[in-house]
C-alpha cells in the first residue's frame, strides 16, 4: 500500500500514520520527523531547514524532495509506505509521481478552531517521537512517554503564533493539492474529528480495508 496522509497541521496525520503503519506493515515516513531529526543533529539540511520551520513556513522544495526521494528508495519502503507531510506543493506532488505510483491520498479535514487546540496541547517525546495531547491523548504518567519514559517536550513550532502561520501556509500553498489529487481519482476524504480509534475506522472504511 502506497499511501499519502494529507491534512492541515494538527489534523492527526502522524497519529493515524503510526496506526496504519502497524496495521499494514509498511513504514511511516514523516517529513516533519526527518527534518526535526536533522535540526537536532545540526546537519547541513537541518541548518537550512530550521529558520523556515521556526516561522511556520515550508522548507524549500529542492531540499525536501531530495530528502524524501532518498528515504523512499530505502529497502523497507519498496513494498509500500505511509507518507505523512509530503507532498505539500504541486512541485513535490509531481516529483513523487515520477518516483512511484500511489494507491490513495487520505484527506483528513477538520474545523480550524480544533486545529489550534490540537497543536497547542501537543506534547512529544524527544527520544522515540511518540505524540500525545495533554487533554485528548494524555500519557499514562503525566509528562512522561508511555513507550520509553523520557520527559515530554513542546514542539518549538507549537507556539500560538507559529501554529497560526503553519495553518495559513497550509491554506495558501498546500490546500491546492486537494484538487490535484481529486482530479486524479486518488482522494479519500475523512472527517478527522472524534476519537482517534473512530477516525482510524473511517480511514480503513474509506480505503476499503
Ligand atoms: P510536520 O511535522 O509535518 O507538521 P504538520 O503538517 O504541521 O503536522 P503536525 O505534525 O503538526 O500534525 P499532524 O497532522 O501530524 O497531527 P498529530 O497526529 O501530531 O511539519 C513541520 C514543519 O516541517 C512544517 O511546518 C515545515 O516547515 C516542515 N515540513 C515538513 N514537511 C514538509 C514538506 N513536505 N515540505 C516543506 N516543508 C515541510 O496530532 C496533533 C495533536 O492532536 C496531537 O497532540 C495528538 O495527540 C492530538 N490528536 C490527534 N488525533 C486526535 C483526535 N482524534 N482527537 C483528539 N486529539 C487528537
């Protein structure tokens, strides 16, 4: 299964991608996670990306396309993948189309006010990249990762003004891809409000799995 999870910041792409990856046995490829790892390790890519990420802007296409192509050429992605956060521009979508066919693009949609709450309440594990929400998806022990026990942190781009900038960037630069994929018969719309497991069921139904 070659899937793209598409949707605005905080729609739940990462949360659902982890569940789909377990169910389908294909890797979860998150461009946001790969970029954050590069920022953390201060690689050349990380240094080039950080300023854009901190402002809620897209990292330039040429950097993200080369990074994603490298990842999708690895052996574990040969049988399929769940792409989360890529593509975000028509140029990225066209580069992806040259690299591999897709089975579907799941479009997670949600009311804007819900997006702000989801982003500002998010907590992440800096070690194993697990994602929580202080109210809606809390860890068992407050402030600590269920999987590895590390202290949870706030993502630098989850501050109020950057969240709003990310949502605006999505509307301006990424939302046009909805038409791009609908025209190609690949789009599966899924309403992303409700319990995490309910949304997972809607995705499986949408994909006829
Ligand atoms: P990225 O990491 O991809 O961020 P994003 O698209 O803004 O998406 P998020 O990770 O914020 O949200 P999500 O939809 O995965 O939601 P989540 O499951 O975490 O990108 C970060 C930055 O990197 C970009 O701004 C850009 O600068 C750069 N970048 C990345 N890819 C790029 C590309 N292709 N091109 C250029 N630049 C790129 O859920 C959110 C919260 O809600 C969590 O707290 C979660 O626990 C909670 N939650 C989830 N589901 C539910 C539910 N059903 N009910 C209640 N709470 C829920």
